[in-house]
């Protein structure tokens, strides 16, 4: 079974609007971490935001926020005030358990921001 | 440099040849990962090293793939008898035991 599911292969958003990229996950562990990475066309992977399973508040980093709904096992990324430079692939990832740093990635969502 | 360094950045080889891809992680990072990304696809986990523990090899697609990490630092991913389906970008990442991975720029492998 897939551990990380990103159901949106592509999304479009107009500049300055907000957009939500979906991510659901599957784990039986109580302790886990959720990550979002951005991959522009240049190919590098850029860390955006992290949410721990025990964190009570939704993580925020500038224009990025993570809408964490533990009961639904979802960790959607919200980008506010989209910019043209936000156009990229976005990957959700999960680390399971205490004693590993291994990350499993979803298949990604390609975001296109248009003027 | 301060980041994860991978070499070569591009490698073109003939089917059946062996290739070695090198990763030099960020100094002091105990964890090192190899992922594979085929064109337009997500990241496929290959192998993970953490300190002196036995590596997690659960993602290696076949016995043609192997990796080692010498002295807890530099890692080499070896693909023997390459096939066309091995063509991909091979990404290396390293981390402290905090979860945030720092990625290299990848090695693009093309098997003709």
C-alpha cells in the first residue's frame, strides 16, 4: 500500500491567490514526521516545512503552512499569495517512527502559477 | 563546499557496463540516502545509511545495485550491467538525526 498519496498530478493557480496541495498518508506508528519539498525545474530539492505527529499547532513557514488533520491522516500544503517562482513540483514525504530518518516520498504535484 | 556533492553530474553509458556514482555528504551528517527519480516521476527510495548501523537496503530494485559508505562519510552507488530502465537521476541526501534532508544536485544517468 502506498504510504504517501498525492492525488493531484497538476494544479494551476493565479498569481497572488492561495493554493492547497493535497497529501494523505498511511502509517500505524504514533510517532512520525511529515515534510514538504519543492523541486523547481532546475532539479534541486528544497525543504519547505515540517510537521511532527505530536505537534499541536499547524506548522507555518512564511507563505507556507501545513494543514495537519491527524484523524484524517492528511497533511496538505497551503501556499498563500502565490508567486510565479512557486511554479515547481511539490513532494510530500513521511518519516515513520523514532529510530529512523528514512523518508518516503509521494509522487508529487506540479504547480503552475500564471500571471 | 558546504552542501552535498555528487559526481558525476552526467553519465552516459552503454547497456551492460558498470557505473559508479559518488556522494560526498555534508560534514558531520550521520545519515545518507540514495533516491532515484525517473523522468517526471517522484523519488524512489533506494538505500539509507545511519551512522554505524546496518544500512536499510529495502529499496534497491535488484542485485545489480549496491552501495557502500566508507568511514561514515563518502558513499558510492554501483550499478552493474546497466539496463536502459536504469536511466534516471540519482539523488543523494544527507541529514543529522532531525529529519530534514539536504539534497545534492543529482547524477543524471543515461543508458544507451
